[in-house]
C-alpha cells in the first residue's frame, strides 16, 4: 500500500509559506502580510524618529531564516476556542526555538495571520491581544497585534503607527531587555521583566522599582515586534 500525501504543516519558516495548510486565498493573505513585513518593518523609515529599520528584531529574524508563519481561518476574536489554541502557540514557539542553534533562539519570531478577522474593526483583535498578553509575558514572550486600524504608537514618535499591517495578525517573539517601556503599565508584566533581566537585584528592591515605575494599567498597548 502506498503512503498517502504528507500532511501540510500549520506553521512554516517564512520563505516556505506556500506549504501552509490553508486555502489559496489565505495563502495570498499570508504572502501579502510577509511582503509588508519585508518592505516596511525591516527597512528604515524617516517617520520612526531614530536610525535603523522599523523593527530591528524582525529584520534579524528574516536574515537568519528564523521567522515562522501560520494562518488561522477564525473570524471571531471572541471565540473561546481561538484563545485556547493561541495559548497553545506558546508551546509551538518553544518547539521552534528548539530547532535553531542555542545562540540564535532569541531571533525566532512567529506571525499568526488572521485573514478572516474584520480589518475594519479594531477592538476585537486589540482585546484578544490584551487577554493573551499576560500568559505570554509570564513565559518571557511578547505578543502584539497588527491590523489596518491599529493606533498603538511608535516608541520614539507618538504620531508613528508601525503596527498598521494590511492583514490582521498577531506576532510573537522572545522578550528582550529593551521591552521595558511596553511592560510598565502592568505591575505583573514589569515584575516579570525585572525577574528575567535583573535577577541579581533583591526581590524586595525589584518590587520597589516596579511600584515606582508602573503607571495606570493599560493592557491594550502592544509590543513593537
């Protein structure tokens, strides 16, 4: 008996996006998202307010072939099963990191493209990201939402909107030391940051720093991937 066709994967390295297990129209949306990431996020932009690419992290992921992509058919960001499956991507992300050399684990990033989410309504994906963020942060990961109406500003200029992608998506990457500004609105997020990046500081001093740094809570602010 001959073997059946190999199952198509749900997540692949970005240059192999055509191998994803999804319909042709969804694959086209994935390619559109990746083209935007290549031509916008990985290149300099005078509106940033600093030198270098819009997202240095993603540029390094592209350059080392450590950017992975998946595509989901879901349209309802409020669907509980979607939340559960997205939380499972924490495990998927760890498995992807295990596939690369140890010294390059921090360069792994994943784009979860959501072509059926309404691109004309900002709130559902913003709210979904806010609900997921704590679970990702506690694992040392950042998750950010990108969509055409995303109003999250750039770090260097308030009028720059780097998260306005042509296709709705979520992006996941490892937390890095420069992420503190994106974690200061939540005491638990800030505490996780100091635990990871300042373990030599006594716990009571870390708590004091968090209490001094953290302002009013705002879960809707997304990381700059």
